[in-house]
C-alpha cells in the first residue's frame, strides 16, 4: 500500500528540504519507487538537491494546478543522482521558479483539492511506494491538507525557542487532524547539546516521539545543496542517523 510522508516545519531554515531529499534518496536506494513533490510553491528549491535544471522542466506542479497539463507531464525521473545506470526509482515534481509563476500563486492562489488529486494520480501513474511532500513552512490551507492526508508526518525543528513555540502549534493542529503517525526530528543540533538528553526533553514537552536528533555538520554546510549528503558522505554520523530515522518511520 503506497504511503504519503509529509515533512513540515513551522519556520523556514530548519533543513526540511535537505532532510526530505536525503530520506527519499535512501529509500530509493533500497529499491522502492519514491516520489517527491515540492509544494513550497512560494519559494521552491528542492530541485537543486536533485540536480534538476529548471530549463529541463517544461512543466511543473504549477502548470498542473492551473490546468495546463496532466500531473504526469510534471513528473521527472531524477534517479541518476543515485548512480549513472539508475532508472525509475526516484521521481520529482518540482514547482516553478519563474518569477511570474510565483507571483501568480501569491496573487491568485490555486485549487487545493486539485493538489490532493495530483498526489493520487502521481502515485497511480508511477506506481509509487512512497510519496514525500516537502511542504511550505508555517500553517496554511495547502499545508493543512497535506498534513491531513499524510500517513506519516515528520515535523522538523531546531533547538531554538522560536522553533519550540511554533512546533507546539503544529503538533496540536496535527493531532486535531488525526495524523496516523507523527514524529519530531530535531535538526542542526550543536555538539555542546547531548542528543539523548535533548530527545528526552523534546519528547516530554510535546508528548510526541522523536525519530532522531541530527547534529550540525560542517560538511553539510560546505556541500551547499550541491548534492545529497547521504551519497557524498555515506559514512558520516549524520548519514547513519538519517538511515536510523528511515528504518523507524517505515517499520
């Protein structure tokens, strides 16, 4: 049975897109057919991690939402990031980075119900085992719908007071939407903060399981979204923790 995994954060800058891309990559390397959809339509960017040039994307999620194309024409096989011979394991539905398209979304919006239909059609047309939704930060109509239909919700936060307060709101809303499985991921944690103690503190504060605590990694910063961390640094502590998170949420 296909699963939808929504990855969300209340504030920007939590590393949500990097986490989404790396988890999707690790799952695809296990032989699963995995899709990723960038619903951060106001500020898209996950396509960079998959080395997908916008010039090579004649159609995007925006075009589907505006009735210009079928969702299948906005889906791109990005399996080559896994290896030169890889095909039909990892797919991306990007959002447009064209200024006019972003301005149109901000001004006119789009049909939220059509987005839900797009998820369903993409899963069916490409026989996906998992669909990852990289959401827009904060809480809006699109985000609430993505959370509501998710089988698994991952909420990212940093060890920061602003993140703590915003995450409390997100967790409460997600409970009201009756998400089947919800986990927290604490990201960009300085070495001075013990991971186990932080996980226990966060678990107690939100009464929600912590799937993992991701340490700050200079290598991630140096990579600068030019690739997928789990592929460029497979033996790093951060990569091993991402693998542990994946095992836990897909168990």
